[in-house]
């Protein structure tokens, strides 16, 4: 794994904000299931990068990306989980109470 390197294309979803699809540049979208592409929307190339085990990614674990690419031929980066309005209100209330 130490010497593993993959040139990867990263696509952003046109249907869901902060949803990204990583694929090996050499294979493109050929391994991505049609159902996933339908849900994803028209893939919009965000950027390409060289993935190495030492590389740090902003919102993904590089090991998980490599595993997904090896097993499925793609990696789907989901948007960060959003708390529902009720939980956000509780957190705001607790923060306000702690700072009084």
C-alpha cells in the first residue's frame, strides 16, 4: 500500500450539494452503476488529483477512498450530516445557557 498511487478525477453532483464522486482517471465513470449516476445527476468535474497513502484529504479518510476504489471502482463522498432543526435549536439553547 505504501507505493500505491492513483490519479483520480473528482466529480461534484449537480443534484445534491457537497456530494462528490471519486473515480480513477484512467477508467472514468465506467464502473459507476447507472442508478447511482441517475441519483447523482450530471457529473461535473471538480478537479483531478494524485492519491497516495500519505495524502490528506479535507473531508475523507484516504484509506477509505483507496478501499472503495479497489472494491467498487469508485468512492462516493457524502455531504456532512446535518442536524435537524430541533437539535440545532437545542444546541443553540445549551450554548446560550453555558455562556450566561
